[in-house]
C-alpha cells in the first residue's frame, strides 16, 4: 500500500509542476488582465496542492497550515485583482461616454 501512495504522491508532484508551468506561461503571455488574474489564481491553487502533497509525503502537519494560509491569501489577492480590473473597465467606459 505504501508503494501505491508513494507513486501517487510523486505523480501528483509532477502534475502540479506541469500545472504551475502552464499557468506561468499564461501569466506571462496572457493577452488581457483577466487571463493573468486567472493564471495567478491557478498558480496559487497548484502551490496549495503542492503543500498538501508535501504534508502527505513528510507527515508534517505544518504544511497544511501553510496551505491554508496561502489559500486565504490567494483568495484575497484574487478578489483585489478582480476589483481592480472592474474599476479599470468602469473608468474606460466613463472615458468613452465623455467623448
């Protein structure tokens, strides 16, 4: 049973690293701000998963605390960036109405 768990955790690490790399690509290349916000949120989720996998591998519960705090901070960052994007669209619409 331990061999299956070790294999699954290793496969999970590989998949998480691939997800972070793909999100990083979209973060850099993303043509618009919403694409970049979603990519940043995806990276946060993948890093939380990485912390969870690390907790399973090492048996340290501290990684779960780190994952929880990172998830909360990532949520707040996503909300703040979404609000910024909304204000940016509102200002653009206001400028178009004035002309």
